[in-house]
């Protein structure tokens, strides 16, 4: 079978595109390795239509069920290779060969996790809301918290200043020795943000508290920890196909979410821009409509 579209990634962008394309009466297959960052969301109050909040897993379950209702096929697998062929593109996912006329890359991005925290402890802390990654999403929830931001570069400074717009008690902790310029220090001081100079040596989550030990020998306690250590785009497939990338590894946002390779679109957090569910879903709707309108041209050429 030759699918009209292969969607790589089953997060909010991939699932939105699947719903649109299936309702356009296109044959669609979604290959998902199960790594969407939305799975980390304990409760989102930032997603329109859910005033009481919705968990990330519940949102993805609902969206996947909606896509399946209209005929979308799913494979819980990792795409190992993707290349051009006579019909468009050929992919191998966990040993299965599949063909598609078009591809949508909705492969997302990965947060750089704080050091000194093992995977099980990390996931439990995220579920409890002790460890958070997106102040745009949930800064509203930490207004009364003692907040620590882990990151000693410009990105860490920017995140600390952003969170200070919500919380009164904000501390910037260095992942290594602090490397801050005079302008950054002045901005932090003006905002009343405490700067710790010695790097973090231990991170622990006890009850409802974050306990952090630094090289100065002092233990500090917080309600919430935001790692500001950056992300990397999951753009391996894009790179292997020769798609143009920007400096952070993301795919630049082309007209109607096209990429530099004809027949491939990209949407969601792998695209350079604001990493938000609503943005990912909007991009997916645009890309899916563009794919639907492009397919008759592809079939005519074939």
C-alpha cells in the first residue's frame, strides 16, 4: 500500500494532522515511538476548552482515538530510515517497510534534563509538579512558590526573569560556575532575583519540596525547580534527508510548513518557534491542508 501521508510522531501536531488528513479522505499512517513531551504534562490549564485542566496522556489518548475513528493507521515504532523512492518516500520502522507519497515530520524536541537526577526520580518529580519545564505553560501555577531556575547562561537569566513576572521568590542556580555578564547581573538584581554563585552538587525531591545542595555547602529548599538547560530538536531524519536546519537543529518554518525537500512538511516542536501545544496543532492544520492540496499534483506527475 502507498499511503497518501506518513506522519512521523504521535504528539499533538502529528495527531492533529492525522485527524485533518483522514477527514480529507486521505490514507494516513502515524508512526510513533512514544516520546512526546506532552506525556509529561500532569495537568494543563493552558489548553483551550479544558477550564478544569487535562493531563497530557489523556489529551493524546483522546486525539489518537479521534484520528482512529476516521481511519488513521498507527504503528507504535521508531522510524529507522526514511528516503526517497519512485512513489515518493520509503520508510523502515522497526523492520516494517512502508511507502507514502508525502511525509509530515512531527518528531518534536527533547529537553536537556538536570544532572544528578535519575530517570525514575525525574518522572516522579514531573508528575508531582516539583520539576517543570515550561513557564509559558504553567508559570501561572507557581505564583506562591519558592522557585529555583537551574541555568547559568543567558537562557537561564531569561527564564528567571520571565518567571519573576509570576513568583516573588526566584533563585538562579548555576549548573556549573556562574558565567554572567554585567548587564545580566544588573537585570537580575533589579528584579530581586537571588543568584547563587557555586554550582549545584545534589538535587533531591522530598515530600513536596525540592532540596538542592551547592558547592558552598549550603542546602536550599524550594517548591519548584525549572531546568533552563535548553532543548535539542529531534531532527535526525530531517538531517539525513538533507533538509535545511537552523542553528538549534530545528527545521525553519516554511510557507505552509513546507521544508526544503519537496513532498515533506514539518510541524510542532521540531519547527523553530514557540513550543506550545496550541502552536503545534495550528501548524499541523496548516500543513495537513497544504498536503491535501499538493497531493493531486504529485499523483498527476506520477
